[in-house]
C-alpha cells in the first residue's frame, strides 16, 4: 500500500466522517501525510517479510482496533478533563448502540 493510495482512500473516508482538528496548531494535511507514510512503511515492511496475506490482514485489523480504542479513550479523557464525565459515558454508550446496529446516528 503506497502513501499516495492511502491519502486518496483517507480523503474518501473523511468525506463521510471528517476529523475535527478544532483549533489545534497543526497542519492537518501534514498530519494526514505523516499518518499515511507511517502506515505505508509498516505495510511495506510486513509485505517484504513474506508474511502471509491472512496474517498481514489480521495484524492490520488488530492495529485498527487498537487505534479505535485509543481514540475512544482519548475522547473520553478529554471530556472527563473538561468536567464532563457524563458526556464521555454518553459518547461510549452511543458508539456501543451504533455498533449493535442502533439507529442513533447523531454527531
């Protein structure tokens, strides 16, 4: 998987689920490129190792699950630090409902 391909795919995904960079003092384009470069390098290393495709996919899915968990934890921590622990719980509850096929699709 190349960095350019990942950038294109990420742009498509972000159309439906954009990332809120808020007022962070970072260049979102540069951060996006950095993330894609890191993943492309990891993909290249795993492919070069001769890892079977099934193992490669399992590793990528495990990495994705870790990133989703990390994102949930960071969002919950941020809300809690802002004095809104009930909002953190509501966020996790809403995502849990959505994962079970619930109709709660608010942003």
